[in-house]
């Protein structure tokens, strides 16, 4: 189990040392250290683990109480550096709350204005390109309020993508997307990850397995595990088995089908170990750190 | 307008491959800007090779159709109903106030009590929760914070100042009064902007400041302790105007110095 990944300082796009953020007596993010290079990083964790607060800090919308942060080699505590980071940043908040009177094209164009793009023609071409990339090519002239929840989510995603950011911070980007749209999302994010860093939070372990080169597991404000999805699954190697009865000695048991139960813990004698999944690894890691 | 005429395929093809005569190309282009049907048919013609003249033409046409109609400052300032309400309310107040003041007998105190409240209310409304079309997403952009607030305040000021002073002069208010509300208005609005950099709620600060100002200016006249115009002339006097200028400049300087907290403040 490691809490840091090894990258040379030259390819660290996102670094954090001891960042902490408290809301009153509740410490939402507690001494988090990060060193991330290019690629897609998934942040997993139960509700209230501090994922959203961590992502808001990384997106420069929230200042940490303590700790040092380095985004794209710049320190966002300084106003000029923060503005510079924001020029190269795309952010998708957990609940975007976009104004429904705009069309998707107007919204993305508006966000491009906020991102200091002054050339109207170039803005339009880029807005059309990102809307097409998220599958909204046919809906770009409809009012946002008339679109479904999943489509509205994709308008926000397109707004985050506009301007080809080097750092993408996405809070649950797959919420409201159907399986086909999730697959489309993967290819959009893969493109950004070639040149920059994508940090996304999710509840979906299957998504992490399919999409991310690295996983961070957060629990109660801390990063309790980090590694690759394969390593996370391997945590449960030899510690997961299936049977059709309840196992009182198991750390955790759940139904996987009619009459079939999956168990995590010390393998009982005679039981055959099952092939572990990222889900198993995640459940084991969060259970063991409690 | 209902479209009845549509271009035939040969004409569309000639336009698309760049072989149409200049006059025909120009008039067809004008038609395509308005006609969905012909655009759709042009799009289904044989796909043009990339880099060709028709690709360039098609891009230019799409540019003109999709390009947002308003300028960036207007889109920043008047995009949402909340922002439009702020702008419209301040303009309407400044339009009707001088007229109302000249019709009513207590004309000057009413005008001086309420005119400076217009810019103050407009600034407070631009801080409103629903004012920002892109919501939290906007906070992670380089323009977030004071730049966006300042652009919106400037837009209100640019339209409110000529309206407020122009109408006041038109209905025959004294010049000193017609211009006298500007600096107090700027001072009050700057104080609200400064409140935006603290934990105080700008709307509450605006309501408090506005009420205190309105009561302070109109109360002596209403209670008949002083002649109606004394307070108004006092506000329009050089020392009072200078004080307002100092307050406005100080508040603006402090707001700029504390600009970081504008973007961070509203997200905690």
C-alpha cells in the first residue's frame, strides 16, 4: 500500500503536500499528498469521504486551509499564478447548475469568453467541436432547460473541455450518462490525458477499471490507498470467495445473484478463491482502514 | 417569414464546388443564411474534399449562422434573468424617478434619497446566486471574481449614468442635483462591492446601506424640521461630494486589494 506514486519532478502536473480543509469542526480533506503526472486518475471513496472538497481545491475554486499545492508547476495561492492555472484548467462541478435559457452552443461559447477566448469565429468552431465530441451535435441549438439531465450534464462537460485544458478536474462526470455515452466519454478523456492530467471522482469501480491509469481511494478526508486498478484488484487476491450460504467469519458479504453470495476476508478452509475485481479491492481497502 | 423558394440542386452544387458565378454565389449565400431546408440539402451533397474552396465557404457560413449575436460584454452582463432584472430595475428607477420627483411636491429629497440606490441595488443583484449563467463552473475560469463583477458593474454604470442625469436635466432639476447623486451612488455601490470580498452578504449590506441613505436624506424634510431642499443641497455641496468621492475611491481600492476573496468567498 502506498500513498504516493513515483514520478520525476519534471512530469508532475499536479502536486500536493499536506493539504487540509476544514468546515467548522469537520475536516473534509486531511493532510493529502499527491504527485500526479499525465494520465487519468480516478478518485474513489464513500459519500462524505472528501472527494468533492479535494476536487474543488484542485480546481482552484476553494483555497486549502493548510498545505502546499502545485498545479501545472504553478502555486495557485498566488493570484497571478492562479489565473494562469485557470487559463489551462477545465472543471466540472458535482452539480453544475447551468442557466437553462442558453442553448448548449451559447453556454460553451460563454464559458469560452470566461476563458479569455476573444476570437468569435474560433470560439464557435471550438464550441461546436466539443459539443460534437460529447454527442450533442444535434442538440446544440435547443434551450438547455428542455434537455434531459444526462444531456445537461454533457453540456457542462463540454464547457469544461472547451479551450483544450491541460488539467481537467471532473466531479462525477459519468452521472446521468447511459452506457453508450460513458464509452464516448472515455475516448474524449483519453485524448486529454495524452498531453495533460485528468482527475475524476466516481462511485463506479468498473469505470475506474476501464478508464484510469491510477486510482486514489479516499476515506474520511485522507487518501488511504493509491495505485493502479490492477493493484487495487490484487489487494483482494486470495481473500474473496463465493458460496451459497452466509459466512459469519467474513469481513463483508453481499448477494451477487439469486442465492449466490460473495465474501471478503480470510479464506475458510476448503473454499476456492474467486478472481478479485476492482470492486473487491476497493471494499477491502475501505473496510481495512476503518 | 415563411420561406417559399428553394434553390435547385444544380445551383447548390455549383455553390458548393465553387463554380457558381460571384453574383449567384453571393445571393445564394444570403438565401442559405435564412433557409434551413437548403442548408440541409447542401450538406447532403457529395462530401467536399478537405481544404477545398467549398469547405472554406461552408465554414464561413456556419460561422455566421452560429456566431452569438451579442458582444462579450453584453453576454457577461445581461445573460441571465437575474442580471437583466438588475440592469432593467436600475434603468427604470432612474428613468421614472426624476419625473416622479418633478410631479410630486417634495421633489428634490425624493430624488436624492432614491437615485443613488439604483447603482447599489444593481451591484448587489449581480452578486446573486442565480446571476452567473455557468454557476460554479465559472469560478474555475481566469475571468472569475472581480473581473466579472467589475464588467457587470461597468455595464450598469455606462447605461445608468446618462439615463439618470439626462432625464433629471430634462425635467428641469437643478444641474447640481442632476449630477449630485452620482458620487453618493458610486460610493454606496463601491461599499457593496467591498462587502462582496468579505463574509457579509452583499444583498443584506445593500439593503441596509440603501435604507439608511434613503431615510437619512428624506427624514429631515418629511419630519418638517428643516426646509425640504436643505439636505439635498447639502448632499450636492462640494464637501459632501468630496467625501463621497473619497469613500468610493477607498472602497474600490480596498476591493481591488482584496479581489482574491471575491472568487473564493462564495464557494465555502
